[in-house]
C-alpha cells in the first residue's frame, strides 16, 4: 500500500464526486413508506456503483408497502468476502421536507438535508472507500468478493433484511461493516461494538364501568389500576444494568360521568444482553393478572393484560466484534487518529447480523441531529447534518482498517 499521505490526497481529490453522489441521493425522497422513492434511490445507488464492477439484485421486502432491498456484488477470486451495510430509507415524509424547507443545504463545513447523515452519507462513505481500495490496493480489491446491502426499511426495524443478508453471506465472509453514523468523544472517533435490544409492549386493563353518580361503588376503575401497574413497570428500570423501561403512551376512559372500564398504555424496554432482555420480558409479563384495584361494592377486580408487540434482539459485546474494533484502532494509530468504541442504545442492522459474521458499526461520517427536520429562527434547533471534513479522515481510517482485515490470517 502507498503511504497515508497519498491515500488522503486521493480521497481529497475524490471527495467532490462523492458529495455529488450524496447530493443526488438526498434529492430523492426515500421515506420508508414512499415505496417508489425508495426504489428510485435503489436504482440510482446501483448505477453509482456499477462503474466499480458491481451488479445489482433487488429483493422485495416482506411488507408490500415498502420498497425493495438492494444487494450489489462484485465477485473476487480469493474465496474471501467483505460485506458492507447501509439503508435506503429515511424518516422524513415528502410533505415534511417541503413544509420545513428541508433539503440539500451546504453551510460552511456542514451540509443539512434529509439523510445527509442517516444514512446516505454512510452510502457515500462506502463509495469513497471502495474507490480508495481500488486505487491504493488493486490486488486486494480484485481478489475480495464485495457484497453491499441496503435495507429498504431499516427505520421500521423490519427483520426480513437480516435474512436477506444472512442467506447471501458466503463461507469466507470476514466481516459485516455497518455504515451508520460515527460516535465522538472529544477528539476520539467511536466505532459501535454493541447495541441494545428492544421489546415493545401494550398493557390493557379491563375494569368495570359504572355510573359515576349512582353506582360509583360498583365501578372498578381501569385508569387507577393502570396507574398502579405503570408505577410498578417504572421501577423495573435499572440504570446499573443498562436496562430501561419507557412508558410511552397512555389512554383510557370515555366520558366524565362513568367509572372507566378500560385503559391502555404502550411502551418499550431496552437492554444490552439477551439475558437482561429475557429478564425484562419476564418481569413485564408478571404484572398480568388480577389487579389491586377492585370495586368497593363487591371486590370485582380489574384485570391486567400484557402483550409483547415486537422484540428486537440485542447485539451484545462480543469477541469477534472486538477483534474488528482492534483493527480500526490499529489503523487509527497508523494515521495518528484516536479511535475508541461505544455501546449504543439505538438499534441498527448490526443487531440482525452480529451472530452470523463479525460485525462492526459506526463507520459512516460524522454529523448530528438525525431524525430532525426543523430549524428555529434563533438557531437553537437545527436539522440533520453531516460534517464535510469528517469524510476524508474517516474514509482513510476505514480503508487502512479494511486492508488490515484483508491481510489478517
Ligand atoms: Zn440509520
């Protein structure tokens, strides 16, 4: 490999083309539910990578309302493969982009716009890194089989994408590299080595309705019971163990002269290990049954039902991921760039892949305010942006680390 200076020179020279790719991608609305927009972005993405020798496969989502997943492959001869993972969708409906004038908007070192950071900037990073690999290490680039995966609906946590990837990973897959945003701690760039799992739930309390004037003593107040049950759920949060329960929505009752017969709440829990998630779920299910709130007249009890709405498994800290992170830290040392690791609360496609092949996340550029489209006049609220000057150093880091991975036995 040539030295670090010529790598950075190459990346600097290539950056305007990468930003042009990004500009065009940001201009295509790809809200998860905008099926046509997601598919249009998928076609454009395939075109962008075709000159590098990639051929495209589209895989329909299990949900007919979502666009196609995209898989690009460039076969090599070595029997070894590296997977790179991004997603096509964003959280911004077209009307919201128009309403908030949220579009491609460079300002100094920042570029604002939908998906600039989450995650079209990550896709531009993949494009940049593959060009750099072809330039500085053509033999490695040719020998490796490169597989690139885009989830059409990552923002809705659709699990089918995990199977799309896992069925296409080859025996010699060295890593799944996820290009979600980088973390920062002071001057340190943080790679993501673990992510929390998440369970979402609904609690439904059935009480007994009664006339609030004449039959008050016969009522079993579902809202009072729900309040008690939610207090109990709140105490399940355990910061020491990184376990959180969030009571997120609540509703109940109908009219003011009626003791409410039903009340409903929904929420989620998150934790880093499968064991902690299993304990959290068991503790949650244990609140089901007859409640303490009863009708004063005849002790009719409210009853509490618990439903799990969804379960996303955690990506726990593990040795294979740590081995990859160590390569990125060595590459950082080579480039005089401090690199650390973090465990993140939010989910990514890494949660679906880590136990199939070694997985590392956080390889995208730096930016902030993901999932925000609003700007306030006083500047206290600004929308999602990516930092332009984070691209070249991060692409250099990813390139050097991937070469280390390719050379490792
Ligand atoms: Zn994302």
